[in-house]
C-alpha cells in the first residue's frame, strides 16, 4: 500500500470538513422521557421523528464517541431499498406481509430525501438508482433470478439490461448484463448524519457525546458519568452492540472496508461512463459496492477481513494493506482504464448481523426497552424506516396513537437466537467468507451458467435465506 494513502481517520467522508465540534458528555444522573443509545442514523432519525410527533418530549441521545463515528459515517453512501431478511419474513408471515415491507422500503428512499430537504441538509444526494452488474455467466444467472424475485415483490419499475445497455450506463469490463432499480440514491454519509444531528438539536433533543453506555436495563441507561432514567430506553447501536453488557452474542459486528480514489479527469470519466451517477454493485458472492462521489471520485467497498475475534471493532477505521490492495484490484478489474489512478483513502467499519440475517424493530412493553438494527449492510435507508417504526411503537405504548401500518410490518418483534460462543463464531465467519471467495474464483476461471456449489455451502453455514 502506498504511503500516500490516508488509512483510517474514521473514513474518507470526514476528509473535507474534518470532525464535527465535540458535544459535552453526560454531566451526571438525569431523567428523560426517552433515552436513545447510539448517535448514528437509527438513533438520530428516531429522535427526529419522536420530537416531530411530540415536541414536548424530553429526549436524550447518548453516543460513545461522536455522532456518525460508526457505520453512519463510514458506509458506501447507498440510500436504497434493500432490506435484510425479506424472504424469511415471507416464509414466516406470508408473501403479502413481505411485499408490504418492501413497499415501505421503496417509499423510505424518498422519505429520507424529503426529510433532508425539509431540514436543509445538503448531503450530495443524487437519485440515480441502483445498478447491479453481472460479469460472469453464473452471475448473470443469479442476476436474472434476483430480477424476477424483485418483480414478484411488486417492484414493477425495475429494468433488466443486456451488455450493450449496461455499457450505456457504466462501462464495466466483461459486463454481460445488469438490473436497475430507481429506488436508490447516492449520498454523502457524513453530511447526512451531521446535518441530522444538528436538526434534532435545533428541535430540543439533547445529545451527549463521549458517553459510552456500558449497561442497559429496564428504564436505565448506565454510563461512567451517570445514569439516565427514562420510561423508554431505545438501543440503536448496530455493529457496536456487542460492547454493551450482556449483548456480546446478539449481533455480530461484520467488518466492511472501502477505498476512495483521487478525483478522476474528464477523460477518465469518459472512459468509465457513469453519467447517471447510479450506485453500482455486482453479483459476486463476496460482493462489492461503489458510488461516483460528488467531487468526482470512485468510492468502492467490500468485505476485507470480515470479523475480528471476540466481536472486537476496529480502531478508527484503519485497514490492512492487503485489503486495500484487494479492493484496488476489484476497481481496476472493473475499470481497466483506471489502472494508474491513485487510491487516496482507505477505511473500515462494522455493521450488525443477526444470526438469521434479519433486520428487526422491537419494543418490550413490560420493560420499556426497545431496539432496532441488524441491517446487514443495508442500513442507510432501513434505519429511517426502523426509526419511524420505533416512533409509532413508543407512541402506541404510551396511549397516544393506535396501531399503524408500520407497527404491523413483519419485522416488528422478530426474535432470533444468539450467535455461537467463540471460537465457533470466528471460525464460522472466516470459513463462510473464505468459501464465498473460493466460489467467486471458481466461477471466474471455469465459467458456467450455474453458481458454484461452494456458495450454497457457505449459505448453510451462515444461516442465510
């Protein structure tokens, strides 16, 4: 890895404006109507919709570092309609229930854009949709099946392209086809999270940063600086959930890594295309995700080192050199014309993965404890839907509203078993992603129309589907 690459520093997204000014930590014991643990998208959107619905509420947000330190400030900037666990919810609750969940996610993309505009948050949003590209016959087979499945969930505005139409959007090397949905947008993750934090503060929400919550129990959020007592304690900690007492095996902190290039020249963009500024992904088993940034770079991500023993999280986003090189190889493989483009920044972050890979929203009426998360990498939009659902659950529990369309969605109240103890957890995840990568290699060197059986083995190990 070149010494000119900025490695870590939380993420590239902070490079332009630096870190936000620090907010004061919790000064001591206090009380509130609602205490929210976690200052990322889920926690801030929950505070936003609660205070909008009931301006008199005393809402306190507790954040261990600063708002946007976790996945909300490190993600790939995909605001799109994907949601973890939809097929399982269709099996558990019926296809119609899963279709309602998918339609809610479709609408959520526009809701985030609407709310950001209403609050004056300029997050470099461009609604160019999502383009998922196939580069081998096996990927093409998976892509067509994926496309048909999305149509079956009511996404009738999705389009399937062949090689020529794909190249007309983005010139990805060896692309044999793609599927495009309009329900997606490119965003600047940090501009969204910092703008949202400022918006909720302006409406009376109190945010305390540098305040780690060490324990959550009914009506109490415990920190080293004091305890916040509230009828409702909402856990919105996603990939950092394992740091809270008793939660180490609840959600696995899956690692994802990214690189950002130097700004491309007009000639380089002419070679790549990408005028529509779609977010771009592929159909590999160990998939990648990318966007064309507002300042003319490519930001591209993938799994890297997927998991650290004992559910540990990284130190401010620093990334292994071999991961940076692997991501650069993906970039150049997709866009050979960019072989000489420099990588300027690399970073990593964690996302929350439940044992059954299903995102969930829950409020326990007997304890006042609620939580949302387990987005499995699709959290930019899902966090907004989860937050609005938590708002409705809290207001229904407090007798102010009845059931709503959101509280009746099939992910509400979903229960899942915990992850296995170590070292089984580490061995399983390492083995799963090693198998996915082996499946991708096999498909690339011995191309055939069917997916590698290795991937099906990995799916069984993971508990996906």
